[in-house]
C-alpha cells in the first residue's frame, strides 16, 4: 500500500510535527533529515541523518487539532470533552453547531455522531466553512470511512437562522459565537433540547444565562475546565510550571418541558 499523501506526526526527541508524506521529498529539521521514501509502513521508527530516531505515526484527534494550521481560534480538546458530556451528545444525536470556524469541534462531533447521527454546522463566513471542510477531509482520510456524510454545512448569519430550515429535529445546540442569544430572535424552543455555549468572557456568560432562563431552560450550569500537566522524568514527579489559565466558560442547560 502506498503511503504517499498520508497525514502523519513525525516525533523527534524535541518536538512533534504534523506533515504529509510526499514521495521523492525529504523532511528536514535541526534534529536531522529523513527521506519520505524510507517510510514503508505506519507506525514506524526511522533513523535520521544525525543518528537520532524519529517516530512516525498517524495523528490522534488531539495532536491533529493542536498541530494543524487554522483560521479562527479553536475550542481546545479539554473543552471539547466537557461540551460533549454537558450537551448529552451521543452517537445517534442530531446536533446544531453554531460557529464552524476552523472545524476543530466540528471534526470531533462528526467522530462522536458516527453514521447514526447528524450534524448541522452553521457559520456566516463561507471561507471559514471551506477551510474547515478541507481540514475535516484531511483528518478523516486517515480513518477509511465515510462518516463525513453526517455533516451538513449551513451558511447563514445566526440572527437570520430558523430551525424550520432543517430537515431533522435537533437534540443539542452547541455555540461558539460571540452572541449566541441571537438564536432566540427567530426560534422558540418548546421541546426537549440540550444547550451548550462556549464563551471567553463572563459578561457573555451572564447574558446567555439570563436568556436561557427567559426561554425556560433549566439545570443551567456555568463552569471552566482547568487542566494541569505533570512532568514525570527520572525522579522528577511534579506539576509543570506553566498551564493554560483560561480558554472559555462553558454554559449548559436543558429545555425539558
Ligand atoms: C471562534 S470561531 C469557532 C471555532 C470552532 N468552534 C472551532 O473549534 O474551530 C467562531 C466562528 O463563528 C462565526 N460567527 C461569528 N458570529 C456569527 C454569527 N452571528 N452568525 C454566524 N456565524 C458567526 C465566525 O465566522 C467564526 O467562523
């Protein structure tokens, strides 16, 4: 099987790189050089020109979104995990994502929903959706299945959007736009629906919480997820000095009755 055009991570002793194998070409960094033609299988370890070994393998979702080139700011993997659980998203759910952006959350939703589920992803900017689509196709090419067919991109300003334009009933709405309350301009919720908003600023959190209450949502929760990495090396066993202090708040709620 030819590995030409395969998406891989190349891990040197200092760093991970996301790259595409291109026959006849070389991968060159300070830690050494390898020829792509020497990569015959995945995962594999290849010795570089300096004698160091590089590990070469198919990226995980987390490696892919953190290493990929992107447009708008992505939702970080730690927050994606919380959003999936707080939004009660399962493999046969129908989800409306508001704010396709770079497609980082879109991609994980596609993976979770599988062939049974359905994802509508709305964005006002066509260029962002085009880029996100390419990103998603690139990652899914490593998986050998056609689950991308569960995705439908919707190109619209949120303020002009109506749920009536969708074929299926939505189970969960997930938003990553600055003004998610615009959704309620044209939409009244009167049936079971989970809601999750990802918002960087507390003033936005206050506004969406009030809006959800006014629209009779219950079980409203506001939270941040904090993640601290540890160093485990020889006899060193302690938290890293640096951590990501703030990404976004997650506001969730549910319209039950
Ligand atoms: C921060 S990005 C979303 C990033 C995405 N969640 C990810 O993980 O890659 C926000 C996106 O929302 C879109 N957007 C912002 N306001 C909008 C609105 N009122 N209606 C529709 N799309 C909007 C922007 O064009 C942008 O692509």
